[in-house]
C-alpha cells in the first residue's frame, strides 16, 4: 500500500473547530478504502472523525501532519492539504 504524508499549518482564524473538522471529514469520507490520520505533537486521530479532529485543539499557526494510506492516498492527501491551505474555505 502507498503511504504518504504532509505537514501543513492551520491558517484560518478559528483553527480546526467543528465546521472546519466537518469539512475535512466530508472530503476524507469520500476516500473509501483509504486510511487517513491526523496528528499534532504525537497525538494521532482518525481523519474521518470530527470529534477526533477537534480533540487535537489545533489553533491558527499549529502544524498538523496528515497521513494517508491506500489506493487513493496521494489524491486524498492532495485534496485535504488543499482544504487546509484554503483555510477550510472560511476566511
């Protein structure tokens, strides 16, 4: 299986709050058969769990690591990094 990851900085003002986490999970859930995880300072959660993402308490300026594994790992990673870089389409 292909395993890829990227470090990305949270750029939106509100950080990885409920709406941003929901947008992330909506994209992640579209990649069936692809495992997606997000980590911050050694704490790793499922990228397909809104609650898990919110427990990271990733505020603006925080660097998170997105890791994807599976058949569509590269596409999933590109889409999720794009979402974060676009400030979750918020501001």
